[in-house]
């Protein structure tokens, strides 16, 4: 027994020594290796103080170290290549436990498996990225992805929170550009482990994944992937009916002769400390809508391998559901001119052939249409190669004409090769595609989309000639895959079999043939089932089926556009289809009339092709005098240059002459929750940040722009910051036209009064509800909120509304031209009808954390809060502009003690205006005759501050001279401290006679006159251990009224307050409780430390007894985690109050459920409400269900484990930030 005890003691010393070796980076590597839950890893990362000791404790709890064996830890350190730490750990174990031969390190069983696994992966990826065909028919020249890959544009985006059903992640979002595709894998740029990389068809998603695989295989020193242990790339189109990730890896990435089982693969992944998984083609994943919880679905949701980085590539129209809330969205934006030029040089003509490169560039820029089409990388690649081979290119007017010409070139190339091979020219035509068109349409639009077919089955359906032709051209590709055969009764060796499959070179080709079928159907005279056919085509996923069909058949285009206009969010697709249509001028104008009747929206995330299509429709409408109900520029306005608007894409928008309403909209979303760190968000309008005011010159030009339209009735600005007024002479032409200029700011709408140049609001009821009873301009509210408040204030004055109070809470900066200038730079004129002007040095944070403001009583007044006599007099002059002024209040500013300005003081006096100064919850008034501040107090107690007196003033240690005051008694004592010597503890008293000749000394105060003392009792050394009793806590009636008034307001005990002040407040509370005076609300702001028996222990060590008359108790714990025991003690403490109505906990972590059912039941019988606000930032709140002990969200739904974990992670992250 003694030996065992000694061993445990030695093991404890070992853990302490081990903690010194474990730095944060090593701890996180070990935690990942041992597969600790994400919440536990976050705790290790964020816990202040000694993290190593916590890690040692966790390893002991999980059996990774114990007094007799530390081999699991040694094995982990060996696998992580931390050989120095491993050796030191072994030596420490021997030193402290006396075990000279610790368990030998077992040979890692998975080392060989990992090595073999990595070899298989690299072999597979090498085959993939070394056989890239830029264009289908070029089979004699396959390229490595590294030779042809060109950086495409990438933007970090955020899904719009305003519309959760919106499948387009770009709507209502702000964007931020990435510098390189490698940023996707860099934790320094994107820290989230879940990324959605999305883009439209042909934008290079699959090419991106192969480039990443190449970087990993070659250990590219410029790529973050060089440090990644395992890189998994899975093409999801091949994973139908395969729910296991490990089976998918085995079938797709391991060779047929692989000796690794699924269990081996699982073991390798579980033992790896760094894994990146890339899922390519989620939009083509057969099981995405099956409802089966496959491993792929779990990976995107973050519920499987949460510590691995998972990047899912998909079309923008097919975003996975139930994503990890920390998912970051990255949108591919295509090729710009630089990318196009780079591809031409690198992959088409070579670096030195400038003549050929210039020819292709000229062809690219010869038409706006082809330039916009080639923003799509796939189209750009094909165009560049075709242009390099073809002498003469036709002019393209749409994507359909381009795609048709491209297919023609494919066939011509095939026929030329045949003619060359046979030395005989033959007249051939393409095979009949009728069967192909129908098969592909049905399979693309079926309940389960099919884009991969069995070779023989597909060949039989479409015909051998058609099949062989498409294989020869390269439009169809054959492949061989391993698949699972789940047929009942199948033998073991047939369970996994090889299967020959066929797929299109790109899904766009499948959509082309499906579009041919749709064009025939929609263009026929039989339209009975046409809507049913249209409804099968999801435009979000298969927009090119509609677009190609419109370009192939004029009659079909009219019917398709009419259908798309009527469906939700179909307007943009209708615009793209309009761009494709062919037909007579009359047909085009008729279609344009239909399109314009619903108005037009040009968004920032629209492609250049879509924006150009909309501009083309507006141009047709202008020339044909077709009325357009409205035009919205949604985040797409960049600037105005001359007479044109420049859109975010760089396109020019001439003034549409037939638009009735033009709206220039700026949404309010930002990148606040996007985990991107390398630079600030870059908005579409780079000239303005969210709260920067659009210049008067820009707005004037926009007004002049609108004047060009003969049909314009209204010009609207929404979400932008505009000047608060315009000189009427700057907009003279508007006054002669009946055009409404409106400004929508937050939830308010203002119109520009063309005569005065001011913004007016006609809704008097809205003004009254908003500015009454008070108007507050606070220092932390947004500039938009300040602007809206100022405009409402001005409109209230205009409508002669009486304004009871105007508060400047931490927002006052200076007086400028007899107006108040705010910290934000905005200027506020004095309303002519305001009754009270209130200036406070600090803001009211109630709107931020759902509680009233309480100033810390002991904080020092800084120079920033000091006002000179000139400042105060200027504020007087500002306020006196109001004809109904009754009060001026200064709060928590440092003011001069005397004023001397006869004119202003006389006006204040004649108008009976009162001036107050509030400081640390005390208020004094300005005696206008003398210019001095006056205060009425019952007693003045100077503790360790008095120096001397000349009979007129009291000189304090701080140098401040206290003038003669109206006070019943003055008491001066020396402050007692525990560290003082006996001599120092002698109290130096000077008895000062006041106007009543009252004389107080220590003995009478301490012995017999305690019950007649003021309700704010000073601390006296002779009362240090004095316990307040019922018979000693009586107060005078006058003091009782004062105490009742004090308790009717909120009482705060703050962690920044001195011990003396906390003690004084506690004494007030105890007296109130003993005299059954209701205490409205007690708030412990960071001052709660613990619960001990029946007392609350504060951070200063003071104890707060049970208060039987308190109604509301609030505890702000500043990020602390409160245990079951402590929360139970707090509820037991609160339950002793007879008046208790509510308990509130702010900014802290409480247990998932609350124990102590007896206390809960007692609180439930009293109908007490217990609320929890974990974090100010998220704004979530929960109510305790006193019967079950569980927390309920809004709607009385119990909080789930996942939601609770999110609150835990967020509070801990905020705590780390605060630290």
C-alpha cells in the first residue's frame, strides 16, 4: 500500500512536469490524434492559464496515461514525429515514478497501411490530373492540369439571412475576393473546416479539384496542401447507393489489387492528424435528395470528421441543406481578361507565338457577346482552341449560336480526320439524335437525376451509330468503375464488381441534347401537356435546357419565357432566355413587352451575360417606347461616369427612357460571421464603405441621369447614406417636373422636398411613435440609425410636435455653428419644441444587452469627459434655441465649479430653465444668481480624504476644495485598512460645527445613534464585525423615503467598485430588506464570485446576505462557466425572497439542465421566471422550464444538444477574445 501511494504521488509529479513540455501546438496535435470532441479541443485552446496540466488530466481520464503505463502517449508522439518530446516524456516518467523500464513502445500497426494508402492515392490522382482534355476531340494531346490551370476569380460570399429558402447563396450578400485558389486551403485565410465552393456550369470546379490534387501529390511548396497528411478527392457522381465514405474511397481511389480493407482505411484516417476531403460535383450526387443520412451528407453537415477540412464543390443552384453553421461559401466568378490571355499563351499557342495569340484575342474582343460568354472558363477554353484551328469564325449572338457552332467544329474535325485517313472525301451528316434527346431529357428531369449510364444499356437506347459517333468525337466518355451489387442472393465474390459506364464530357452537353427535345415539344402545335413538361425542368439546376431551347426554336422561346415569368424567381432566367431567342423583330418586341411589364432587377451577383441581357431588354424598351414599371439596381451600382451608370460588372447602363421608377439599392449584409482573416471585406462599390455618405455631387448626377427619362416618376435610394439636405439650386430641373425623389433608410421612407432641399416624411403617426417620448442619439448605434433619428427629429419639429427629451448619450463631440456635432461627424440642429436636453458622457447599452445602464461609480473622469466653461455656455446657447426648453442636464461630465456669463444666466433665469449636473448617481443644480452648483445633503462623511479647512472650504487630499455646503452634519474619519499599523488605525477626528451647531463624535455614532444615521452608512473600524439586527436597522421617515426611492431604481454592485462602496451598497440592501422595502432590481455586474451557505460571496470577498424583499436578481458573469452546484445554490438563495419575480443570467455558461427539483418546484409555485442570455452578440435567450429543469427557446421548445454546443463554443470564443 505504501508503495502504491508513493507511485501515485510520483505520477502526480510526472503530470506536473509533463504539463511543462506540452505547449499549445503540441496539445492540439495530440487532442486531434486522440479524437477528442471539438468542444473539448476548443476548451483546451481557449482555457486561460496552464493548458498543459488540463491536457495531462484529460489524458489520464481517457486512459492514455496512468501510473503504470504511458505507451499510448509515447506512440502518439512518435506518430506525430515529436521525437524530442517523446524522449523527454519517457525520461520524466522514469525520473518521477521510479519505473526504469516503462512499457516498450509497440510497433505501430498502421504505419505500413498509411504508407500504402498514400501510395495508392497518389497513383490514382496522377492518372486523373495527367489526362486533361481541354476540348473533347483533341485526343492526341492530353495535358497535365498544372500546364493548363489558370486562376479563376473567387469571392467569399454569405447566404442571405433574410430568405432561408433562397437556394442562391449570392442573393443579398457582400463579397470578398480571394487572391488565389490556394487560399481555400489556408487556415490563415479561411479558418472554417467546412467550405462550399460553388459556381455555374463550366466555371472550373472539377479542374480546381485536380489542381489541388496535383499540389498535394507533388508537395508544391507554395501550397498549404504540402503540410496535409492525407488528401481525399471523391467525384460524387459515381457514388450512387454508396453510403459509406470508407467504401467509396476503397472503390474509387484504391486499385483493384489493393490489400486495404474498409476498416484499414478507417484506421488510417482516424490516426491522421491532418486530412483534407474534397467532394466534387455535389449537384451530380445521386443520393443528395434521397433522405438517407450517407457519410457524404454527414461530412457537409459537420457531424462526421469535424476536425477534417471538407470542401464541397457544386453548382450555385444546388447548395446542400443542413450545413454546418460555420460553413464558408466561395463563389467562382470566371475568367477576367488577364486569365483569358494567360490561358491562350500557356495552353493554346505557346508563350512565344504573339501573332497567333493576338489573333485569338481580337476574335474574343470582336463582340461583347462572345466576350461575356467566354467569362465562363469552359467556353473560353473551347473558343480559344477552335479559333486557333479555324480560319474564319462566324459572329455569335447568343450562347446557343456559340454552342451550335462549337459542335459543328467537332463534327468537321472528325470528318476531316476520316477523310485524311481514307484519302477519300465523303459527304456525311450527323446521326439522328431524336432518341438521344428524349433519353437524356427524361433522365436529367426525372425524380432522381441520372448523368451516368451503363454503357450497353445506354447504347441500346440511343442507337449504335449515334453512340459511336459521340464516342469518337469525345462528347461521350467511357469509363470503368467498381460498384456494389446489393441484389439479394448474390455471391460474395460478386458483391463488388466492375461496371462499364458512359457519361458526357461535361453536363452542359447533356443539357444541349435535352434542350433539343424540349424545343421540339414547346415549339409544336400540341401544347396540352406543355406546362407539365416545363415543370419537370428545374431552372436552378438546368437553366441551359431552357436557354438552349429558346435559341433553337422561336415559338418555344415565347412559351418558355412566358412560363418563366410566372414562376417564383423566374425573371432572371427569362432574361437569359430572351438573350437566346431567335425570331422576327415583332416577336422580339412582343416578348420584351412581357418582360418589362414585371419590372427589371440587375443584381451584383448577376453574370455579365445576364446584366447585358437585361440592358438589351431595356434598350429595346426605350426604342420601342415600351413602359417598364421599375428598374432596381441591387448592389450593382458602382458609380456614375458622365451620363451613364457604371455597373459592378463594368458595363455601362444608359438612361432607360421608358422606366417609371428607378431604385438604387444597397443591402445591409456584411461579412461579420465569415471566417476570413487576410484582409478587410471588399464590397462591390469600393468607393464607399457601408456607412460612408454618397457625395452630393454623385447624387446630383444621378438626379440629372433620371431627368433624361421621359417616363420617370420616381427615383428611390435604399440603404445608401445620402446628404441630409441639398441646395435647391443644384436641382432646378426637378422642380419643373413631377418626379418623386425618395430615400428608404432602415424602416423609414423620406421624400426630397424640391423647394427646400430637405428630406420630409409625411407619415406623422410614424414620426410621433418614433420620437416620443424621448429621442436618443447614442455613441454605439450605426451611422444609419443616427441619420434616421436626426431626420425624424427635424420632421417632428417641422410638424410642430412637442419633444419631451433629447438625449446625447456618449455621442456629443462639440458645438459647431450653433449645432451639436456628434462623434460620427453628423450635425444635429436644436428642435424648437424640445423640453429637455440631456448630455451624458457615456452611452446607454440597454439595447445591446437588454439591461439598463449603470455607470461605474468609482471610475476616474478623464479629459475626454471634461467640458470647459466655453463648451457649457455653447451648449446653453444651443439649447436656448428651443422655445419650450425647461431643463438642461449634464451627466458624468467634469464641469467647471462656477460660471460667469450674465446674459445667458439671466435668460435661463427669466425662462425658469433648470440646469442639473449628475455625477455618480448624485445630482446638483446650478444656482443661476451665483453661477455655483448647489446640492442638498443630509450628511457629509469624508473618509481618509480631509486635509484642512479655513472655515470656508474643506481641502481634500486630491487638491479639490469643497466649498461651504448646506449640510446637517459633517463627519471626518481616517479609512481603516487591514494592513494598517495600530497607530495608523487611530482615527483622526476633527469636529466641525455646521450651521445648526450639531456636534458628532465617534462614540455617539458607533454606540447609540446608529438607528438615526443616514441610510448610506459609512464603514467605521469599530463597526467592522458589527452584524445588522432588526432593532438596529430603523431609519428616520425622511431617510426611509430616500431609501425607498433608491430601491425603486436599479441597484448595481460592480466588480470595478471599491470594497468600501460595495460594503455601503450591501448595508443599504440589508436595511431595506429588514424594513420590507421592495428592492426593484439587484444586478451583480461581474462581481459574483461564489455561493457559500446562504450568502453570495463577491469578488472582493464581501458577503451578501439573503434579501427577502428583492424582486429581480441579475448576474452578469462575464464569460464564466457556472457549475450545477453553484447554480443550485444561487436559486436556493433567490428562493428566500418573498417578492422574487425574476432571475436573469447574462454572458455566462449554465448547465444544459438544472438540478435541485425541490428548489425549482418552490420557484414554480411563486411563478418566478428564470432567463438566460448566454451572449450579447448572438442575442439568444432561454427560459428555464422549472418542472423539467431544461432550457426553452422562443416558442417554448427545449434547447437541443447541438444548439447548446453552439452556445458553449460561442461564449468560449468571446471569452478568448475578451482575454
